[in-house]
C-alpha cells in the first residue's frame, strides 16, 4: 500500500463560520492533485440526507456526530481521506468517534479551527449569528448553546491570524508528518 492509499479521518471542529469547510475544500483540492482519494463530509449535506429529522438538542447533535463518524471511518478504512468540517460541539461525542476509529485501527486526527466567536459572528457565512441576535434563532453553538473546545487537538488552526492557504498548508504538513500525505 502506497502512502496515497492510507485512509484517515480528519475532523475539523469549530464554531459556525470558523472556516472549517473552506479549509477542508482547500486541503481536498491539494490532496486530490497529489493523487489521494478524498471526500469532504459536509455537515449541512449530512443533516439533509443522513440525519433528516434530527434537531439540535444535545442528544440529536450526538446522534448526528456518531452517524458522521461512522461514515467517515467506513471511508477511511477503505483508503479515503475523509475530511469532516463539522462543529461537533461536545467533547464526549468527538471522543466516541475517536474511540470508534481506534478500535477499528483507522487513523483519526482532530483539528480545532479556533476562530474566536467575535470573528465568526462578523463573517456570519450563513446568517446564523444575525438571526440569533434578532431573536429568530436559539441554540447557536458558541453563543447560547455550548461549544466544548478540544483540550488537546492534533492541530489548532487560527484562521483569524492566517489565510485559507496557510491554514490548509498547516494541515497538509500535519498529514505529511503523520505519514498520510
């Protein structure tokens, strides 16, 4: 098995509008260009197709994260780099996904896209912070719903101090260091 055949899950956790999906797609483009098989498991798409009917309670968020973790591990175990830009706000949910990967012998990396809420709310890619401020939305992660930042991620990226290409390059360097790129 060559290096490009080694699958792994790379979970990018962080607040809404932190830059998770943007970094994942930039990294995916680079990895594909190098001959890797890559899938980006976008949280919004998963919610629409795999987790339809789930809300945003703690239990539903946990179920959603476990479903995504299952799919990511399945892909990774077949030689795909599964990039997962999904908030996953609870540490115990992320830990359960990590344990599933470890039990299966599948590589798993946790990346904290550590963009401060003040920066995220200005970016407000999907208008969630504006809706929350206007009272049209409650349970926004990091505002009026918890976000438990990883204590010891494999990598912490601060998108407010480096651009997308720098962020993707830092993540690529981590993959290279771990023998995955």
